[in-house]
C-alpha cells in the first residue's frame, strides 16, 4: 500500500501537538491540585474566587500572587487574612497575617511575592489564603499553584506563550497537512480527520481552562481527553 508521506507527517505533527498540549494541561492541573491539598488545617465554609497566581515562573524571576476578598454582606467587617506560601517543602511554609477592615460591597486586595526558591520538589509553588470568620461573613479559603520551569533567563509568560503556541501550531499544521489534498475524504480518511478535529478541540479547550485557572473542569477534561485518545487508538487499531 502506498503511504502518503504528507499525511503521515501531518499525523506525526498532530500527535506531537496533542502531547505538548496535554503536558501543559496536566502540569497546570497538578499544580492547582497540590495547592488545594496544601495546608488544610483550617477548614473554611466558603471558597474564595479571587485568588490568582502566575502560570509559570523561572529561576531568578519574582511572581505575584494576588488575593481579592470582597465583603458581600451589608455590614462592615474586621477580619484577619492569613496566607501560607510553601518554602521548598510541603511541611515548611511562611505565614503572613493581614488585618483588614472592609466596608460593605468593597474589596480588599493583597499581593504576595513568590520566587522559584519557594517551590515544593522544585516544581510547584503552593499558596493558600484563609479568611477568618467575621460576623456576618463566614470563613473563606482559596488556593493556587505556580509551575516552576527550570529555564533561567526566560520570563514565565514567554514559556507559557511558547508552550501553548507550539501545541496550537502543531495541531493546526498537522490537520492542514492531512487535509491539504483536495480529493474527497471517505471511509477511514474521513473518520481520521473527524477524530483529529474532535481531539484537537478537547486539547485546546483544556489549555483554555488551565489558563483561566479553572483547574477542576480542566482536570475532568484532561481525563476525558485521555479516555478519548485510548478509544480512538483502539478503534483505528481494530480496523487497520
């Protein structure tokens, strides 16, 4: 059987794009999952939505973790916001307490500097913010994780840009090479293109959710993508 070399190259590029995208999604989800399990000694009644971490930082770079705490009650509150940030070990952390007076409808904004030296296992910086209850506001907590990339001299935002950009370029390039011939796709060729489009959409959606910090939906989508890849491989192996 004659093999179309361009289509074969398209498949190779597409598979590489899937792997690069899944790696980004997996690392992002892993970082935030570890952060959610970090320092759970103070259980909270509600979650804080306003915790934001940089996606990636590199050695020599300082990142900024921000927390926005809104007073959604009809009374002024006076509370303590306690923040724990990892310091190289899961069991070793630095603690910062901030007393805040917040008027009804207003938001207190805090920021914390983190560096690669704060990373656990040299991979993730873990941050947890806990807001003590202050009547009528209940206790709240939130967390986020930062990936540490061992790429000195390169800013984290550039690592993210290149990582995501390479995945998208490989996915699009692979599909384009597969479809560059203008002949009508039927049978296995058509099903292959459809599978590539669906799988590519899953990977792109996962990266978008990771960038938005929605680690739980991103994790569920990552699991669904792995199941989809397994099912596709099983299908095409049975018909080959």
